[in-house]
């Protein structure tokens, strides 16, 4: 029974992840698990002090915790299920190496969040699993599909199966794939040696649910005819049963009911009860240390110079709220990057400071931001990227392009290049007569920073035209269209400055490819 | 899926083998460079674009003259931009669909509509309306490709600007190549018509802009690709802001068809007052360069122009 529920949860998670591009057509939000994760929404709330609907989505799991503690961990958590499926031979004798460190970690996270640093996404199981799917499973699946197609393509060519012989698969690339692989493989290897060690020792979501369980009223009970055979002690996957069968830590019990099943005399049952729960034996000094560590981490990371002046190029997704609130809200799940059709959304390493690792940025050299798409905002579980209608999204200016005249083929080498102009969706790049030839200029009021110019620039290496965050519009609330109006931006598709040629000027203003008479 | 009969299989194998062995002959640039010129004939038909396409093709001999029974046809429209038809940056979907139907009716075994578009590729196919317009036509497939493996290098022996280009394989393996350009301005080359449109068939477009004289390179490219027929969609013309627009759109309502790439492009130049001024075909450097290579004539006095109205 439990296994079936677990598998159903895992399948639902996988299905929602795979179908996330169809966000609007699904009955359930594709980020359901992330939204329902109370750790993520609470820490985003604490760090950003903004109410977001995900706080409400988190309530059901908090309620189950009130009744039955870490029921979620044993029955629903997709990462927990995977860990169970991928466990090696259970090593029953071994105690978890770091007992109850998850509680200290939770205290650390809470202290950091209070000071505005949201680190929960790095260690939360749902965020971790979503990240692993985005950076490993998804590109790997595409690679394998592409390889499969390459294997059958010669046959398709030969048999003249036109559609198959033209099949193409988009291959996403991500800058932190290797790091994600290392972290994930390490966790699964450790899990193989010590099943569910993560859940037992580190998972802060488990710690949060376990804490709440102290006032729970669905408890494990052992009847008096127990003859202390100790079978239940050994069958408990989380070692929640202490050295004597009738003592257990509700904060670590995942309600798998293995102990009840395995009891030869049926002395164990789970029922409504209001026992005084065994207190987690926390060391006060360690708790203080954890809180101090969280405080110190928040201080050190948030007061890094980069928080005040960021010298790096950092272009956030369209609709990203102002940077401070953004970093406090983003839980680094990677869903936005998975959905990005052009692959321009990439995880930060250090571009937004050490606390911003895995948060999304645009790599406009790799690709531009599709002006017919507003998907990234539809799957952000904490509202760090706002859900915007397409027209609003187009006005959420990402930054501004600038030409490096020392590298530009036209400015520096007098070549007949126009590729950036050709690709600009807004005619923000125009050619004007300057020093005897036509040269590209950027109209900053028409540039919304989409970055296609930078992607296609034929200059090798660094592009001769680059987008930076200069002029970006980041709003907590309100309309981007209104804001753009206020700033006198014209993010409209019209002929723009190219019309200058139309006004009957002298004939040398014709394109270079035409000999003037 | 349709069952493959033995006869079918043998036929297809034969066609495929023939197609695979033919290209070197088709693409011998020496040949096309030196081809002697007869007086070119083109058709220019004004009116409703669907009827105009049909009329123009029939004026120059009918599609059967170009498309033999069982042949593989490759259509190269402009569908490089994720824009809707109104913007006049892509060939009108009705023009593409009409030509595809004419080919199938003439007995083509297969029609492949192909382009190497800009980002995002799938959206170009969708927003241009071409995928939808051609969806119901039998044995007709519209593809956008964006992977280098669909290209094949072709050496250009006599090339001054180009020594080699990577061309879309389908172009090399087709029996008939029909260009379906849309008429638009171009901020570098002045206009983008049939010959300029061939840049959509090559992998390294950046090279044209960054490393060589783009006007001469286009002419050499046009000499390399064996284009059997050009049908220019002048139902609309993007007068400025080209090639990507947005810009002023005018409606010459004219379809131009012919086998002489240079003559068709030359007539295309006269369709509109580009950049508010207009110019003669000989003023457009890549068209003049193509004439110099002996690809055709841009002197419209030397061309028989069959005009009609529908």
C-alpha cells in the first residue's frame, strides 16, 4: 500500500516535470510539489517578507504533520521514494552518523532567512530533485533521444521516411551540469551505503515536519504484551525506535508502519493518542551555534560588496522582481531554466554572488529571449519571477545592448554586416550615416534586452554587441507596460529610425549593396 | 503508415541512389558558369496571389515542364522569421501551398519545403503560416532545420569569394529546386529576392557578412545551386526595414516566375520604390555580379516578359 502511494507520488512528480511546458493546460500547477513544500515557501516568506500564495499551498502538508508528523517523508516525498528504491542492503546496525543534524540545519536556515538570506533551496529535497531533473535527466533524455535518432537516421534515409530522416531534437546545455551531477551522485552513493541517511540526518524539510509532529496526535503505540524481541528496532528504516521497542522519536518516524507489520505478536499499532512525545535530544549549545552560523552566513554573504555594486553581467529573467527580493525568494529549483525554449536561462555560479548559486540568469551569447514566450514566470513556485501576460512580459525590459565599436565588424573593419539589425525584433538597431558609411546604432528606448543581437554577432569569442542589465525594469507589483510608458520606452515593432531613408534623402543613403547614381 | 510494396521499395531505392549519385554532376560550377544564354523569358502576373501563381507558371510552360513524374522537389521559401504574414518578411503561405500543389499535380513524388531559419526555428514554421497552409497537401513536408548535420560541403572550383559552402542536403538530393522568395528590402544588399534568399540554404551565413564581399558571394552561391525555377512572391513588398522588418509594406500584387534567376530578380527590383527611391536592377551589386558571372541578364530590355492580369 505505502509503496503504491509512493510510486504514485513519484510518477506525479515526474509527469508534472515532463509536462511543465503545457502549464496552462494542466489541471495541477506543474510546480505543485515545490509550491506545496512548506520549507520553501516559509523561508522565502521569512527572507523576503512577502506574502505569496505558495504559503497556502504549503498548508496541507503542515496539517498532515500536525496529525502524523513526517507522513509526507514516508509516503509522498519523491526524493525519499527514490532514495528507498536506490538503497543498498540496509545496514541495520549502523546509527546515522550525524543524528538530528537536520534540526540544527533547520535552525541555521531559519536564522539566515530572518536576515534575508534564503538558502533553503540548496538543501530542500523537492528543490534538489527538480534541479537534478532539470540539469541531468532532461538534457540526458534529449541526448539519448538524439542518439537514438542518429542511429535510425541512415535507415530512414534509405527507406525514404522523410519525417524521420529530418527529425531534430533540441539539445539543451547548462553551465552547472557537472556540479549537479557530482552532488547528486555523491548523495545517491552515500544513500546506497546508508539508506535514507539524507532524510535521517540532513533533510531540513523532514526536520520541520518532525518538529511540528511534537504536538501531533497520531502515534505509535506498543501494547504491554511486547516481549522485546527487538525486531521493530531493526526494521525501522529511519532508526526512529530507540533501543527499547516502546520508545521512539516521533520527529523521526516516517509512518512507514514497518514496525507494526514486522511485529510477531502484533503489539505495535498506530492510533490516535496524545502521548507526551520523546523530546529530540538537542544540545542547547549546538542550537546556539547553528543560529550563529546562520546569522554569520547571512551577514557574510549578503554584505558582500556584490550586494551593493555588481560588476558582473547579470541579466535576470523577464518579470524577475527586484534583486534583493528576488534572491530572497528564488529557491533555485531550476524549473524556469528547464522550460526556457531558447536555453538562454542558465544557472549562476558566482555572477550574483556566492549566495546566488543556481539562480537563473540569461546567457545572451548562447541565445536570446524568445519574444513569443512567457513560460518562465508560469512555473516559479515562490513568485521570484512574476507570471506575466505576453504583452507585459515584452515590456519587462531585461537590460540594454551596447556596441563595442572596437570589435564590431562594421565600425572597426568597415564590413557589410547587419546581422544584429536583422535579428532585432524591435528595430532597436538602426543604420545611420557616419564618417562616410552606414553604421549601426542602438536606440536604447526601443531595446528590451532580449539579446538576439548578441547571440548572432559573427565576431568570434566575445560578441561585439552585448546586453547588460543597464536599464532593466524590475517591479514587485504593477504593470510593466505602464512603467515602460513612464520611461518613454517604445517597445513596439515598427520601422523606427530606418524610416530616415524613406524621407527622400540623398541617394548615398541607400544600402551599401546598391550603387548610387 | 502505408505499407511498402516491393515495387515501391525498388523504385524508391533507385530514385534515392540516382539522387545520391547525381549531385556532383548537378553542382559542377564550371558547367553553370559557362552555360550559354538563350533569350530569357519570364512571366509577371498581377492579381490574386493564388491565381497569379498558377497563371505565371502556366505562362512559362506549366509545372510539368519543370517537374517530371516521380521527381523529388525542394521548395525554398523565405520562412526565416517568427513573424506573421502581415509583416511581409516571409513568403506568403498561400503562395507556398499553391506551388506545392502544382508540383504534386504535375506528378512530383514528394515536395520538401525547407529553410534554415533564425531563432526560434519551430516558431518560424508556425507563425509564418506555412506549416498550416501545407499540412493537408499529400507527400508535402515543411521542415525548418538548425543542425549542422543536415548540411553537406560543396566545393566551388571557380569561386573567387567562396571556395566551399555547406548546403542543405535536401537541395543536393532533389531533382528540382524551386525558389519562392518574397520581395523585400535589405539593409545591406538593397533588396532580398531570389538569389539573396539562397543564403537560407547555407550553414555559415555569418561568413558572408564577416569575411567576404557579400554581393559577389551571393552571385557565386547562385551559380552553385542549380535553381530550376524561381517564383517571386511580389504580392507584398517590404519597402524598408528589411530583411526583418518591421517596415512599410506595399502591395504590388505581382507574381514573377522564370528560370533566369537574374532576370526574375531584376524584374523584382522594378516592382517597388525601395527605400522611397527605387533603383535599377543594375544598381544592385549582387544582381550585377550575377550577370557578370553569366548567370543571366538583368537588362530587362533583353528579356521577354509575359504579362497578364488575373
